[in-house]
């Protein structure tokens, strides 16, 4: 299939880039931070809870969480059991200023299910027992559950990552305003790892604030789903191919339907059961997110090689982040998880881990949008998988050490302060170093690209050691990586007559006219010649007639130096033919290759000087022979 690159024209590229757009961006980010940041308080001090979880029909699904075993939640202590139902009609929020409305919105405001409240909160709840007995009204006083270190750590990580996700998506809009980036920002505003329990606890005493938040939540959630679809249709150049334009035109009615469903799901506060509507909203979101993956996979075939690699990053992020977020939402929603699979709610630490994993989507999109070239997505995926596996393996000895110390700390001759301040940090340091080195080693063991680059280094290094002329070194330095690492282009500019001149045609440089590097026009490359190690180049860094464009444009400049550090040549390499950029390991190997090339240039020069000296001595011997004969 012939690959096509569609580029947008007109005002869409500058969408939201003016003062008004940036003001809206700042306001939305501020609102999102107001929802996420208060969770930092709950990291150190638990909020209170009634231990009562209900679904959107008012059915009691749990009377223990977040209280641990051995503790009695206020709901359980009051005799509430699973299966009982809240009397929605008796607790309907009419009028809004009534005292019953405070209790109703406290129970159903935001996501139905587990809620947290400010200490000292009270709740009056009307219940319809499952066995058909008479209705009853119970008065509950909120209590603080025990502080859990693991849950607190996961909450801290989720809050930090949630803030980072929103800021990264906002930065994309600030620096690259377009329908594409605004769409993804709308997604990140609502679907991020941050938790909003503390925020809802703060606004619960004001029913009108809760209702306003629910309205904003309905709009934000509809915008998030549609925004992700907009991003999927327009990435990477903020353009929609003609075949997908009917889908883009259908996004407005889709947003309207989602908004209506979200608003209807809040009707339980006014006496109407809404669990069915909530489920349909949830399932509609799953279908739309599956559609995002389908669109990305289908559009990938239409893109040029470099853009296809960027699309792979987005697809990988969606494949990881979207399911993780949906599973976490299932775990947090009172009715959905239990009704679909049954059983008790999963631990909050596990839910937090899923939310953290969902943040991978923003990282992958962030890299794919801001970088015109990306390394192979298999590199971060492989490294992340290895890191996760090794983290689990490393956590096992930490757990057993912790358990052993808990049982024997009082019987050890070493003071407890020494264990806490000296021994403990040393154990953590050793395990972290083992973890880091093992992850690096395992990543290399399972990387085919790494082994291919190693083969290139060994094969080309051997050829350089056997080279007999600078031209032969130029050839191996350019064509060795090009062939073994499957690069799109390569060339060598070697110093001759005081200037860096291109030697040979260079792989991928057949139609290029640039022969000598100019100090002004080629300043980016000459700057690389003064640096130690590989220097990345982008098309924006080096805009110059006579340089290969597109996929063949050099992405790495590498100085070749002698033992005194003087630049002898500059090697230029393009990305892989598949379109992905060179990764850090490949950069390091090319740097080693440049060192071998520098040694080869010096060796060839020394051998040439030796041959000249030998020839001069021979000539002197010939010229001096008759004189010696005559004097004899």
C-alpha cells in the first residue's frame, strides 16, 4: 500500500493558541489540581468514613471498607447488612436546601460506592431491609480507619502521577495548540490516576457545590471520551483523512448522548434508581475506547515510516492505559465489580497500582507528540516489564526482612535506632543497586536490536583495525552501521585541506549535493564535532539545501577524534529504515565505534608516515651511493 501523510491546512493548527485559549487552559488545569491535590492530606492523615458502600440503585454492597479486619465500621456496628436498600424516595434531594439533601448527596455525590468524609460528619440514612421488614432510619457517626502505610504510599504515587499527567497534557496544548492536543488534554483532565475522595469530602457540606461539581463532571467525562477520539483521528499532524471525516462529524452527537447519560446517572439523588444507566454509560465508554484502538491501528497503515513509529507509541499507551483505568474504575464502583465478578472489593493498594499503570498512556502520547522521531516502542515496554518483574522479586526479600525484624527487633543486641537509621537504608541501597543492574542486564539480554548493534560494533571494529587507507576507514565507518543496524542513511565528512569534506557518496546521500560543511550554514553539525559523544539532530536543527530530507535526514552527529581530542571527521547517521530513532544503547555503541575509527585514522597516518620515511631513506641511500664510490 502506498503510504500517505495527510497534513492539515487552515485554522485547526492554531486552535486554542491565543490568549483566550491559554486562559481556558489555565482555568481547567486549576480546577483539576483542586480535585487531585487535596488527596495529599489523606496520605498522612486518614479521612473519616461510615464504612457504607452503595450502588446507584441504593443497594448496600459493603459495610466494612475501608476498615480493616478487627475493626468495626459505623455501618456494621449499626446493624446494616449487604443487600439492604436505601429508600431513594424518602431521601430524595427535594428541595435542595433541605437537611435530607445533605445526607443524600453525601451518600450519592460523585462516584457511588466508597466515600470519605471530614471527621465529625454525621449521616442519617433511610433503609429498606432486604427481608421485607419495616423501613428504618439510622444515625451514623463517621470514624477514622487505621492508617495503612502501603495504601498511603500508593495514594501518594497516584496523586503525584495524576498531577504530572495533567501538566504534561497541558504542556502539549500550551506548546502545540491544536484540536489534536486539546482533545487529549480533555481526556487527561478526567481520566488520570489522581483520586478525588478528599475533594468531595471538602465540598460535601454544600449541596449546591456538589450538584455543580456533578454537572461539571458530566461535561468533563463526555469531553474526555470524545477528546480521545479526536486525538486518535488527528494524530500525528492534526489532520483527519477523508475516509475518517464522517466519524469526526459524528462526534458531536456522541458527546451529547454521553452528556445526557452522565446527567441521568445522577438522578438517584432525586429518588430514581440509576444503576442501569450508570452501567450503560460505563459500557459505552468501553466501546468508545475500543474504537480508539481500532482507529489507531487502521490509520497506522496510512502513515510514513517515522510517523508510524510514533503511532506505535500511542497504540502501546492506549493498550496499557485504557484497560488499566477501566479495571480500576470497576474496582472502585460499588455495584459494577461485585455484580460482574462477585466477591469482596480488591485492596486499595491494588487499585492504586492500576491507576498508576493507566498513567502510562499520557507518557507514551507525550513522547509521541513532542518528538518527530521516537525510538522503538519495544525499548520502554521491555524495560518497563523487566523493571516490574524485578520489583516484585526484590520486594519478596524486603517483605521477609521486615517480618523477621518485626518479630526479633526487641531481642537483637543492636539498638533499634541503628537498624532504622543505618542498617535499613543500607539494605534498601544494596537491593536498589541490584535491582537497577539486573534490569539493565535483562533488558540487554532480551533485546535483539542491542545484539544487532553489538554485532555491528564487533564486525565494523575488526574491519577498521585492518583498514589500510583513510578512504577504507570512511567506507567502513559509514556503511558498517548502515548495513548491520539497518539505518536509512550514513555519511562521513573527513577533514581535508582545513575543511570537513564528504568522503564517497554516503549511504542514502546519493542525491544530496552537500560536499563541504560550512561554518555558518552547518553550525549544528560543527557544534557536534566539538562535543564528546553522539549529538542528536532534528530536521529543525539542520535546515540546509543539499542534505537528505525525510527519513534519510541525519538524526545523530558523531565526532571522530585523535588521542589529543582533535576532530578528524564527523559521522552522520539517519534513523532506522523502519522509522524509529536510535536508542541510547545504540548511541553508546556508535560512540565506541568512533573511538575505534579515530585510532584507525591515526594508525593509518602513522603507517603512511613510516612508509614515507622508508622511501626517503631509500632515496637518500641511492643518492648517497655514488659519492661513497667516488671517494673510495
